[in-house]
């Protein structure tokens, strides 16, 4: 090479890797790392209930968790507070549950609810028809008693002195009889959008039992005070525990429910589940601790468009067992007690020991101590429901077995894992959830570089209403090393809108892994 020619390699030895390929990426820091949540253990359910759960999930192409949690709720609805699990000593648990499944829109929640609750609505219609003659007779008797009392009062008012005492006594007796005359309410098993006051009235009318099964989450807004302006959760607390409810309000008849039993099976959007922790007093008074939570992954975008349809025999068997349970237990005026075999008690006791050790200050359940303190009771309730489904014709004559209790503990572990995630999300910085959403999009689209404007256009408006809503998420992702903003290009003298900030993603985002 001639020394007079320019040296094209001059200065190369001073160049760095960053000059050639850009800054080297460090290992990114996980965003509040969360393990994969377990799927609902369908095989823990009795055969006919598990087959329906799996069949509904397959036909609707929805996570099995939705139908599974609803399966427990519909059995609880059929039980209607008529069964109690006697665990040990004075410890007993009613078999009603509160379940809440979090799924985004578009997950066919209404279709699942329709299939799983259809036999209950059919049973409700049958109950209305069966009790129609009784209600008609009671209505006529009440009218007759009222008319007789009014007639007696008029006679007494116009009576001569020597007949006044007898006619007055007769009028009083007939008036008392008219007051005692009552007309049974039309039977109702399931409610939906209902205020706390209306719910109390329903419980009084329905002999202390009612169920709220809904593919929406309005009930949380009602509890938070949609109509009253202040949280109103008293009846929801008592309706889960079975504590006596006595209501005395002006301009209303006093209401007394000795053992209220409310069952709830809800499907809500994830942001609703994350925000219920903001309801004033919900955590301190134990409302949040009463729910069994499920937060499955959505199948939207990965659904089989030609799924297997629900087997008619599976649906018929499900309708037969569930309808028969609902009709049988609706006729009961007293509750029955379910007992445990010694082996079942040993299984539950072992589970209790695990729970107790994990509730310690440094234990894995310490962050959700209010919820976890009710975990063993929830397992006993689930065992009662599984037992009822296993023996739909005579469960009240048999003790709960060790196998049933073991299945209940598996469901207890499932709900524990989901509760840990739900309560973690309730306490998390909102930017973390937004950052998870953005990072998931970048991974699924294998995006190597993007502008802020392009990202905003690709994200759902339900998550990011304005472009500025992306800032906390992008800042958090940049702090954790998942994205980095590129230097802006030199400004020109032509003016106009500045270019949208451009980012590049960590190679881990676009890798096959």
C-alpha cells in the first residue's frame, strides 16, 4: 500500500463494538416475575360434572377454569344453604361459595354461563309451576281474612253497648289472623343485578337462599356504592358466613334471616378484579378474603375454530343431576349436616398444618394472610359440594370420604395460587400491569423496533386511551432493560411535527424462546 494513498483503515483500531453494532444489551430484569398459574383441575370433579365442564370449555373454546369455577357455584346454588359440613368440634362450614373468574372481553363468558346455568333456570321454572296452586290458595285466604277483619271492625264500630265487647274481641282476633296470613313469594334460585337492600328482601322471601350468577361484574360496583354512594357489604359478609341478618328500616317491614346463604359465581374483566381492592373497607372487613379467585390465560387468538361439540348425553346427565338436586333441596325446610370419615378428617388436618406453617411472618401465604386464614374453611366447603355432586341422590346420608377431601385440597391449592397473583396485582403499581401488556404484545409480534405512535395504534383502546398512557409502561420497560429509546434524528429547518420516539427491543423479545 502506498504511503501517499489515504489509509481507509485509519482509526479502526479505536472503534468499539458499540460503534459498529450499537450498544451491547445487558440481561433484562424481569417485570415482577410471575410463574404460570395452574389450570383448573377438572379431574377433581365427579365424573358427570367434570365431563360437562370439559365439554363446555371445548365447545366454547374458553379456559376450563371458567366452566370449572361455575360448576362449583351451580352446585352451591342447588344446595341453597341446606347442607353444612361438620368438621371438628364446633367448627362447621356451609356449602355456599363466592367465585370470581377474571377474563377479558371476547371470551364467550355468556355462552358458558348459559350452558352451565340452564338446568337451574329450568328447575326454577318447575318450582314456580309446582307452587302456583299453593300461592293462589294463600292469596285467596289472605284476601278473605282481610275482608273478614274489615267487616268485623265495622260491626264492632257500630255495635250496641251490650255487644261491643264480644264484637271487639272478634274483630281483634280476625285482624290478627289477617296480619299472620302471608303469601309465599314466587320461587327464585338465581339473581343478577341486585342491590344490597333487594338482596336482603330476596333472602327473606326465598327462605334464606339466593344465588348471584353473572358473566359481568356489576355486583362489585353495587357493593362499592353505585346506588347509595357508600360501600354496602354487610349482607354479602353475612350471606357467606351464614350469620343471622336482622334489618329494621323506616317504612319497611322488619326482615329477619336466621341463616342466610348467598352463592356467587361471577366472571369479570381483569381490571375489575384488580380494582376491587380499592373498595373502602373491602379488605379490612374480609370481603376480599371470601372470594375464590381465578385468573386464567385468555384463549382468544389461539382458539380451535372447529371444536368438538358438547355431547348431548353429557348435557342431559348434567341437567338431570343438577335439576334433581335443586328441586329436592328446595323442598327442605331444615338443613342437614355432612360429617367426615376419620380418614377425611386426617386429610384436612394435614392440609391445615401446611396452611398454618405458611402463614408465618416469612411464609409464602403471609402476604395474603386474610384470604389464607379462610383457606381451610373453603376446602371444607368445596369438599361438601364435591360430596353432594358425587352422591346427588343421597349425599346427606353418607360421610365425606378421604378421596373427596383430597380432591378438595387440590382445588384449594389451585385457588391459592390464583389468589396470590390476584392480590399481588391489587397492590402492584399500575404501570407494571401496563408494562406486562406492552411486553406481551412485543413478544407475540416479534417487534425489533417500533415508534411510540405505531405501538399506540397497535394496542387496544381499553388499555391505552391516549398515547401518553404508554409513557409509564415504556419508562418501566426501559428501566428494566427490555427496550431502549434511540437517539432522535437531527431536526430539520422545515418545521412540522417532530418524529415519534423510536425504540428498539431487547433481542430476547424477538427470539424464538
